[in-house]
C-alpha cells in the first residue's frame, strides 16, 4: 500500500511539472521585433500581412513606413512587378535616406513634364500670359520699368506659385526679350478660369523693346522655362523651346 502511494505521488509530481513548462516557456519567450518582419512583394497582401505588426510600430515609424509603401506603389518597380523583398527595418532606413535627399517629395510622386513639343499647347491653352499696359510717368527711368503680367488658369486645379522665364515676342523685334520671374506665391491661389498678377521690375536697354512694351500691340508672352505648383501638390515644369 505504501508503495502504491509513493507511485501516485511521483505521477502527480511529474504531471504538475510538465504542466508548468508551457507557462514558463511563454513567460521567457522574447517578443518578436516588428521591424524584422519582411514586407510582402505583393502590395495586395500588405494590409493582411502587416496589419498587427504595423500597429506595434511607433507612430513616427508608422508614418514613415506608409510613405515608403506609397513611394513603392508610385515607382517603376511596382509598375514592372519587381517589388523589393526587404524587412520593415530596411524599408525605414531606405525611406529616411530618400527623404533626406528629397525633402520636398517624400513619396517620389512623379511630376507631369511639359515638353518642348507640348509647350505651345500648354502655354496658350492652359496657362496663357498677357502683358498689362505699362503705366509710365515723366519721372520713370527708361531702363527700369515695372511690368505686370496676367497669368490665366484654364486648367482644372488652382495655381499656388510660379517661378521661371517669360519670353516676349513681337514681329519687329530682332531678338526676343526674356524676363526672369522670381518665386511668386499667389494669394489666394489662382482658381480655374481665374487670373492672377505677376509683377516684376526689369531693366530695358533696347529702345525697340521699350516701344513694343509701351505700344503693347502685337506682343505675345510665353512661358519658356519654369515650374508651376498647383494646389494639389502637382508640379508642372516648362522646358525651353527647341525652336527659336
């Protein structure tokens, strides 16, 4: 009887000991670092695979990772189906470096480029520029003139700013006159089908150019170089015309 009692005690002790192992193992198991998880190459699986992991990241890293993912979706790698296979940690390192080099474009959003072949259409149809009459007085210097240009917006999005070069053409001028426009912020932004002023001081040395400005007949103004920022963040770049 005593032997049976001892045997039962050993069985119970062994059972209790084995039952403790899962608890002890669970307590000692280190939590997996979320930054070590690999990002699926298929963006359709990002939400399903990274949902819980994403929430465990610090808020700053969540925002950084979101910009990385958006940049990948806008990239040529996404278009070609060649998404990189990296961990969240590697993605965060890459995104920080990318934003250091491109502080104004953290997601790599592509800007529509208005090429030299398209500039006539873009300038005259979407963003025409007109020279307003110059108000002069006897005290005005011949060489220093205040000019006002009217930029019209026939696009679909408001214009926030413009910086670039305007070129004046007139059939009697042997050489076109260029005006450099510093960064001009429009307050309020130029809404679609509205116009805004560009004001600048220019030195005029050619008497024929001055006459053309004062007469303001047969004068055409074109955007030949520059960058226009729209209210939605879109950038429109104007290239120099190849044909003079």
